């Protein structure tokens, strides 16, 4: 896939920046469907593994609460569920409560019980919780293009630095979710003269497994080119197949094991801390800014930067894979607050 040069990471970076684009590699192919599955097998796969884990955790919490209260969890009375939501509101966000209610409804339906979530004993309680506590989701700060530029500028030329540079630039340019970045493999990439074509076989808003394709182009500024950054990391790490972004072991070599979504978030936070130290921020300021970012900051930053550049919403949504404009516009509004505030145009 790549011509492997096992020299120092710094040399790999310089070599990649100077060489012309690689021609198209083998095209990424979606996994072949398993054979001879029964209807029950397919039914069991109607939800993602992460959704199943969330359902299991939610149900354990509800079942434990019912057991402590001496109430029946399955079947459960609407008044019991309303009481549970009221009690859980002290420690859980409204969005989490809504998900837990969905879990309870699904578990009842699977067991053959009909549970009407519109029953006043449930719906009125949940509405009251939302009115009292609010439903505005806590959002992490968006990392704009200039922010990402500052982050990668202070990364070391080690293998770890090359990997983190590739994660930050590729994550931003592709507007990837952290789970999508963590799941990428070398065979998901097709090299073209213009850049990289990335195949996503399963995305958050692609529950039917139709797949998405993203184009990541070469950019003129080689210091922030996402394609060159990925190529430099791949050459230095000696990648041929398997996970694209990997752990670095104690010897400083690339491990066969891929990164988790949590590791992607940690890379973003560590880069912000390094940039803060380089710019002389106080310890308190560094901690504050690190707490304000996460893996999703790259995706949110791309949306905001693209909107500022005048790219139309439909094109941004096509790239991000979003189906609804609600979340997209929330990113844009937050990023454009100072540009659009009427107070800016007033004479002071």
C-alpha cells in the first residue's frame, strides 16, 4: 500500500512533503455479508453494539432502582417510571433520561408488554423535568482551522507526534466523529492524485449500513495538509493493513492495536495542553481550555470554519453526513456569535 521507509519519523515527514501524490491504491471494499443467517440473527443485528450496551446499562440502572423500591420493573406501571425519572433527574441530564425512557419502552415491547410513553404519569413528569432543568446540551468548544494550525505546530517530530498530527488534521478535514476516526483501517483509504477517498462502512446517522464516502484533498500548505500528515504517519509507522491510527507502545513503536474513541479525545486534549504551555498560558487557563475540548471539537470546528468560508449548508452536510440541519446550525451559530451580534455594528 505504501512504500515503507523505516528511517526516522522526521525524515519520513520531509520525504512525504516532497514527493508527488501516490496513485490510487486498492479500493476500499465493504465487508462481505455473512451467509446463512436466520431471521433471528438479522433481528439481533437491528441495533449497533454501542446501542445495545447503552440499553443494557440503562436497564440495569432502572431494574436496580425498582428492586430497591420494591416495585416491578417488568412489567412496570407508568407511575413507577415517572417516579424513577423524577428521582434520576437529580443526577442525570434530560437527554439521558429520554434515552433511558426509550430503553424501558423497548425492553417492555421485546417482552410483549405495551407501554405508552405518552401516559401522563410519564410524559408530564418528563416535560416538567425538561422545563425545570432545560434541555440545552453541553457542547465542547469548536477547534477552528487556526486553532488546529497552532496545535500541530507544537507537536514533536517523534512517531507519537506524527500520529497526533495525522489524527488532528485528518479528523478536522474529514469532520469525523471520534468513533469514526478510531474505526478507520488502511483498506478504508483509496489514494488518488487529488488526495484520499475514505470509505465509512458505518456511521452514526447511517444505521442501515449504506456507507459513506468522503474526499480529503491535498492542500497547498504542507504544514497542515491532512493527506500528507496521514501519509507521513503511515510510512513512519510501517503500516500495511489493520487500524489506521494506533497506540504507541513503551518502546516508541506503533502497536497493532487501534485507538479507542476515548484515546482520540485524549490526543485533542493533550495537544491543547502542549499548545498552552508553548504560548505561556497559566496552569489554570490550560486546565480550563483542556476541559472545554474533546474529540468532537474537530468536527464542530470544521463545520464552523466551513460556514465562515462561505461553503453552503448542503455541501457541509454532504461532507459531515448529517441528515438534519438542527445540529449543523447550532455549531454555526456558536461559531458566528461575535461575527453576527448586533452589538458589533453599534457605535460605542
